[in-house]
C-alpha cells in the first residue's frame, strides 16, 4: 500500500486530523474528525475579577471575539442581577449585527463560496477568493472587501476596538453613540443591505441555476436529520443577540423552548475516547451514538440550525428569502448541510436590515446606557455566534471573583453533526477500497459548511486549516495519508 | 520610510504571546517617529488591515517547524512561507490577503514584509499569561535583532538620499 506524506512548513500541530476506517469490503465503516483542543480555561478563569471576563473570553478565539464578549457580558448581567437599559441592549445588538455582517461575508466569499463559484472540482489553488474574483469580476471583489470592512467598522465604532471589543459591562455598555457616528453607520448599513441582496442574487445565479449543484445540495451524503437549535424572539423569529433557546424536531415541530439559564437541564455532554471534543446532546432523548434521526439527541446549530429552529426572520426582506429557501428545498426543516451557505446569506440580509432598524431608532443615542449592578451570584449568558449557539456560565463569589466558569461554544454544539457529515462525505468517496482523488475537498466541504471555529485563540499567519486524512484498512493499519498542504 | 512593527500572538496562551512581549519592549526602546509599534491578536485579512499604508512591516510571531530548534529566532520574508497555517479555518492567509489587496488595485500594501519567527516546540494548548523560561530568553534577543534591523534601514535610507 502506498503512503503519501507531505509535511506542511509551519504550525504542524495545528492539524485537523480525519481518520477513516475501512471494513472488510473496503468501504467506510467509520470516520473521525480530531482537532487540537485548548485546555485549562476554567482554571485560568478562577479567581479573576468578573468584569474582566468579557475581555478575557474574547481572546479565546480569534474568530468570534464579539460573540464571546457579549455572551460573557450577558452572563454578568445575570450574575449581578441587573437588566441593561433599552438603549444599551440596542447598542449591543447593533454591534452584534456588524459582527455578523463581516463574519458571514468572509465565510461566503472567502471560504465557502469558492467551492460553488469556482467549482468543487477545480484545483485547490484556484478555489479561493482570488478565483471567485476572477470569475465574478474585480468590481465584485471590491464590493466584498468594502462591505466586510463596513461590518468591522460598525463593530469598531461601538466596541471601541476593531477586533477585541472593550465596551460590554454588566448592566450596560461603556460607550454611547454620537450623532455623527449614527450618520456614518446609517450610510454603511444602507449599502450593506444592497450588498446582501446582491449576494443572494449571486447565489441564485451561480448555485441554484446549476442543476449539478442543486443535486449535490440534495444528495444523501450531505443530509442529516438532526434536531435543530437556535435563539428566537417572542414570535419565534431568529434572533442573534437575545431570546429563548428553541429546539425543533425532524418535522420542524417545537421540541423544547427554554431560557439560557436552564441549559444544564436540557443539554448534556458526551465524551468519546478518541476526541478531546465533547459531544453535546439533548438530555430528554439521550446519547445514542453518532447517528441522526428522532431517537438520537444530536442537534445542529449555526445558520441552518437557526433557520430550522425558528419560524421566520424578523425583517421583511430576509423573511421573504427565508420562505423562498423552504419553498425551493421542500419545506421545513431543510436537512442539507450545504444549505448552510444559503441560510448564511439570508442571515446576512437580516443582519443588515436589523442594523438599519436599530441605527434609526431614536433611543440609540440615549445617554442612559448603564444600570447599577446588584450583588454577585451565578449567571448564564447565551448568544448566537455566527456559527451557532454560544453559552457562558459563571459562578461568582461574594467579592465578585470567578469561582467557576463553563463555556459551550458553537462548534462544540455542532461536534456530533460535523463528525457525521465528515463520515458521510467520506463514505460517498470511498468504494471497495478505491479512494476518489476528490475526497479531500468533498470532506472539507462537509465541515466547511458549518464554518467551524475550534475555540482556539491561535491567531497567527493563518490560512486554511491544515488537514490530514488517514485511511485505515480493516486491520487498522494506515493505508493512505492525504494532506492539503 | 514608514515602518509598522506588530507583535502577533495570543496574550492568554502561554508562549504564543511572546511576540506581544517583544513589541512591548520595543515600544519602550524605539524612539523613531517613523516607526509605529502595535500588537495584533489576529491574522490574515485583519492583520493586513493593520499593516496597510506602511512601506515596511515587521511581524513578530511564533513558528513551529521540525527543522528549527525551539527557542531559535529566524528572520524570514513573507515569501519564505510556502504555506501559512493556524488552527483557524475561518480566514485566509496573510500572503493571500496581500495578493488579493494588490489585485484589487490596493497600492498601499507594504513592499517589505519581514517576519521574526520565534520557534516553539509545539503550539501551546494550555492557557496562561506567562512565558516559559526558554522562550522568555528569546525576548531580549529578538528585540536586539529588530533594533539593529531598524538601524540598518535608517543607514540605507541615508545612503539612498546621497
């Protein structure tokens, strides 16, 4: 048997590793995704001042600092028994929309989109943003860069700093919005709405009008019938910043709805011997292994999970697109993993519309942006990170120091589903011991749809995640190694 | 010539934060109005946003490579990296970001992007704010290397003017 090994130059330890086990017939029996896990965060937090948590936790992850910042801030609201003034909540949510705008644009155009716009079988060197621009034109490239920067700018104006915000305080925010800043944000959100509409049109033209792509979206290896989870408002519409956690079943019926602070009653974490990653599941159903269906407690979060767990979007244009997605793909819920990309663009449109509403609200320039805090206690904060439900839970002592901290990050919530999607994609590409050469990208596409972020703070000179696929024969011996470097 | 020096790293991930400590020390020592010094806990496209508009960028970062002993400091050009990786799948690489910007008509990408890579045995995966003893020793060395590089740049500039 031949072994192909190519070493990456740097960051060797950053490998995502996929192990594929074949059975006697040379077909896939199992596949596991292993990722490096950071350890010791809970201990690291112990004894720290509670009000430092929004800053510290925003450092965990170079990808979603804003999500961690506000999950932490909301956990502190709860722990200090304080409700922020309405203007503070709106400022936080407006900033949150800015984060969704830049994060979703980055994912679609830089990471997920190239598979569609350039093509899933195109050489790896072309499947990137440069390939997208070559295909869609330089002007589109400029618009992408401009609007991603607008999202960043909105976040920076409100957060004090572009990437690691410093504005969230228990009971409110530290910084209000000046009149000239309001005008600047208004101009940007107006342009962002148009850009989101354009992006959906592009998705229409490039993906939905291509029969092969639609076929791929609907194909078996990219389908999972799990439960779905996301935050919803009082009308069961998607909300990123606040609301109740809603879980729907395989028929899109409500299965659970609960406030964030009750998460330990409904969600438990399963440990597998081969992974540091924990696998959350619905307690009411239980853990029955890595399988989908109504008898398995596995659920999905993130753009498609959120849309499935809700009954619509709270803004008019996005709601129209929401309906169109379900009409096109056969009603709620949609279980195609690749539909995450479409759902993401609908959320982009929602974020731009919602930001427009918020910045036009007269309350947004109010000076009343912080309420006094009460005695320290225990608190849970839940937000929707761009990639799914994010939970922070702290227990404070009487001096306001952290005694215990527990975090369930979005990608952990998706751990079971991602592992299954990787396995199913691998199954489709390996038959009777024959490994299709396109396996790496097809497997990558399966997990890229979730936009996973491995709760990891390593920054530095990033590129795509180095990925190594090891294929084991029936005797558990490595028979092939493929790397994307 | 306007230069930006960026310490890149995560302040709460042990040795990964070494670049930030080097930047802080340089900030104390460098008194040159044409040199800006900052910290970045990010990468790829956000990192590019921070270096745009300068003639030269000096990044201080950690590297892992089995051919470089832990604690060694390598001066590299951005072109020396045939691949840039991190744990973070939600971004593009800095060379890609620069290429993209140039292709879109951005003329302010620094001509010279130099990386001082401090070699770690492996990427830290345990949270903490302190550097290990071994990596602490690289801080003054890296600072000296960058101080001499700035001196050289200054000399070159004077010669150019002649």
